[in-house]
């Protein structure tokens, strides 16, 4: 089922495909309500990194530079023990909706095809739409079609910036 056909509290979630989407929609809706209640509290992470496994090598190059800073980040391989044993729908939605100040989405054709990135994407977009803040930081890695997003939100073209440049821009955004 397309995310575009799920409506949570009047908010349309667009993009991607996930099976058993009514459960995902309920979990995202519950997490967003929790996010609204906690929005004034400090977030655990300054930034969360959302990407398809096929793009991991590039993301790790960006992460290499982020690790040299004081930035608090969510990166799945650094959180294996915390993730292990959790319901991933709830866990990942909670991380990206409630625990991250910003989420950097490394978007590619692979991102649109993965089940878990679409779970993350649903939560990220819902948060973006409800909070009306610049919490979504989009990095395009290829020419995959996401015109419904790029027509509205600004983005970085990951082909025009080095991993170091992207990390520096993320730091500028997070630290002002």
C-alpha cells in the first residue's frame, strides 16, 4: 500500500511502499502524538541518519567527519545493542520522530524501495508536516524522482558536495 493513501489525523504521508500499512500508520500516529507532547524537551540526538543499505559507504564517509565533532547522532550500526530485540516499526519511528532534532535523509532509488527506510520516511515526513520546522535535511544521491518533495523543500545534491562538505553543512545547521 502506498504511504500516500494513509491519513493520520488529517496529515497525508507521501512516498514509498510498506506492507501492513494500517499498523505502521497507527504506530506513526502514536509516535507523533508523543512527539508533540515532548517537543519542548531536549532531543537525545542532534541528527539521525536515514539511508538505504546500498548507500551505507557514502553515509559512513559523511559520518567519519561528523564523529570528529561534538554532534550527537543516531547511526544504526552504533546502536546495535539498543535496537536488538525491539519492535523496529515502533523503535525507528520513535527515534526519528521523538529523539532526533534533525534527520538527514540520504535519498536514492534504493531508499524508495526498502521497507525500513519507508517506515523511517513515514515518521520523518509526518514530523516535518506537523511541526512545521526544518527538521528534514534531504541529500539527493541520484536522479530518482521525488519531485513532490524537492518542489517544496530545499535539498543538497550529494553529487555536487563531498562527504566532508556535507558533514560540515550538517554541523552548520545543527550548531547554527
